[in-house]
């Protein structure tokens, strides 16, 4: 059913008011906004759990923020949020509840799906995971030959890989250093090969992570891993039970693969893949950091869930981040958003956010199936500072594109760092603060000239500035803070999807490529005729086959 134009996003008076405000805003410079308001930094900052967010370096005034909040009210973002927390089926195209928030709900919470409280099930699985994680960590769980497990290989892709891999990296100082963890995702056999080539199968546990348990990459890698294991052990199928466990919603497929469903850790269709690493999908992480730390991480998620539910709009961090993104995406034509963590431990954080954000909000029809007439999700990208500074920051500072960015940093270096690396932390953070400053305020031609720079070089060495950033500062990167950061972005993505009126919880866009790959594969292997194949792909397949000597 299509909606009348006046109730669609771009027909709302709140949208028109923002468009008008954008015209009036023109190229107002942050230099002026800061000069006019000495209290700007204090007023434009918000605290959410351990996270301090400074959003003063954004191209906004009180009026901008009020208009953005009015848009959120008109789109009933709070209503949709409450529906999500109540377990209503807000994933309309798949008719599913969206309840990653139930994964970190406290024992006594009641969240119902189809009349059933799901919280006890969540905690039962967490307890089962904890027993298993403890058994692996203590050596009580042994491989088929009786040797203890020293290597854990997670096989999964997308949400069944990126979350645990990112969090393992982020929390490395908290991990059991005597265990080796590897993450295999790519159907390129090189990934599995490199992950296991130096491992002893007798000491290796494979965790096959797949919500559906039908994902071709994961099933293929798991099958190859099973062959590697059995060949290495010289053992029969019975060995699989001690070396393979599954994380899935699909017990039938897990059993079909040959994994004992006793060794399956369950989750449910109301957990989206990209929202799942705090479910059973986090088993490898729990083995790495231990159940207690894992629960601290869940508590961090919960803290931000509570904040998102209860903080007033002016002080609601995910709402603010979402609205700032809308401002640039829809009214400044910004195409992308950079996430730049000043922490080497967060080296996989942006890759994780790419799936969270782009698979959620990369949509071009609204919830009613009508084409959207407004821009939706941004291209999310970035790598840890300071590396990016010596690569692409040139474009951020002096390029023609507006790229809003998040700068994420921590006050304390990780306690495990020895004195010298720890001392480098001030330098790291000085870089973060300097980048935010340079991006916002730049350097005027007068300032450049005053330094005695030759006239012909002045334009090249001038920085216009006015490039917006949010600085997110936390005391340290620990399990709780990681949970807080992830929940912050989850809810930011939610806010934007609600405003754009899109289903942020389906991912039909990944289907076509999967179907076509299955159709094309026999052409590569057997030279089979693929009906209706275009001339470009036909020629590429022919060349490929000839290069392979087929
Ligand atoms: O890329 C599509 C997708 O369905 C993701 O949403 C998901 O995280 C990934 O594939 C893996 O799916 P599964 O966990 O079912 O193997």
C-alpha cells in the first residue's frame, strides 16, 4: 500500500523546514560558530555510559538540532524503538521481531515474541556457552586423542565472522594468550589453508558459525576443515564430535552436516546476522576472554540500550549520531562516513560497522515497497589512526568531498602494554585531537602567508576546514566499553533506518549474486551451457577456462 506524498519523508513539513534551514546555513564556518559561542563544546557534548561524545565540531546550531529532533518526532522514531524493544515484528519483509536487545537483557527482564518470554532461553544458552568455554579454557574438553584444545578456528562469514573477529581483536589483552584463535570466512581456499597450516589437528576445535547453516562459503569451508581434521588425525567420523561445534538457528542442517546437536549453541530468527555477536555467535570470543568478561561486555551493551530507551532526545547519543548523519547524507549530499578509531585494537571495527550499517541501510525502497526519493545509508569506511593519516586523510582535509568522520579514542592505554609502548599513547591521542581540530578549523590563507610561505604555494597550503567530526572518548577499551560502542552504532543505524522509512533488518540485496554464482559455477567447472548468460560473462568464463587449461 503506498502512502500519500504528504506523509512520506520528503513530503513532511519537518523535511521542508530542514531543507530551508540548510539553504540559510550556507557555508557558515565552524570558526564562526565557535567564536560566537564560548560554551559550544560544553553544550554540544553528551555522555552515554563510559562514552563521552563531543559533537561540537558539527555544522549545526541549536536550530539545526531542534529541526532534526522534530523530524525524528514526525517519523516516530521513539515509537518504532519501543516496538523493537517490545518484540514486535518490525522487520516487515521477513515478518520477524528484531530483538538483539534481548540478547543482553538482564535475567529478570520480560521480552515476548509470539507470547513467549525469550529472556530465559537467552540465559540458558549463555550458561551453556559458559560451561563449554570454561571446559575448553581449563583443558577439561579434549580432542579425540585426549589432548587439550589449544587452537580455536571460527568458520563463518558476514555477521557470523565479523563480530567475533572484530571483538577478539579489540579485546586481545583480555584473551587467554596460551590459546590460538583464527577466523576463516572467505570461500577462497587460501583463507582456511593459511589458518590451519601450522596447527595440530589433535589440538584444534572448529566452531562453525552460521545462522542459516546453508551459507555456501561456511558449509564449504567447514567440509574442507572436516577433511583436514580427519586426514590429520587418521581418524573416522566419530572424531568430529570432539572437534566441531555449531552456532546456529537451524538444528536440522547442523545434524545433516554431522555435528551432534548436543554440541550446538542455539540462537533465533529474531537475531539478525549483523546483530548477532553477543548471541551464541560470540562463542569463540567467550572462549577467548572467558564468560565473566563476556558478561561484562553484555552489560555494556545493556547500558546503552537503557540509555537509548530512556535518555531525553537532547541527550540521547544514538539519536544524535543518527540525526547528524541524516543532516549530512540528505542535506549536504555527503556520500560516505568515515569511522577512524585511534586504537590499534579496533583495527577491525570499521569493517564490522560496514556490514552493520551498509547491509542494514543500503536500501532503495521504503517499508511499503515504494522507491525512496531521498538518499539512504552512507558508504562507511576507515582504518585506525594514525595509519590513515599517511594515506587518505589528504582527501579528508583538502579534497572536494565532504566526509563526516567519527574519531574514537581512549584515555588510558591498555594496562598490558610495557612502559615504552604505553608512553606512545599520548602521541597517539595528540594525533586524534589534532585531526579533529585541523578538519574543523583548517588554516586560512592569511595564516599561511603569515608563516612566510611563498605566494604561489599559499593556495596549496591553505586548509578550508569546516569538515565535521564527532569525537568519542572513553576511559579505556575494555569489554564493557566495546559493548557500549557497538550498541551505540547499532542504535544509530536504527534511528536512520526509522527516519528513512526503510527495513533495516532484511538483506535481500545479497541474494542475487549468490544465485548467479551457483548458476555460473558449472560453466567454470564443466563448461556447462548457462542459458541467458550475457556476452561479457560468457567471454570471461571462456577465458578463465582456457587459462585453467580446460
Ligand atoms: O550476507 C548475507 C548474510 O545473510 C548476512 O546477513 C549474514 O551475516 C551472512 O550472510 C552469514 O549468514 P549465516 O550466518 O546464515 O551463515
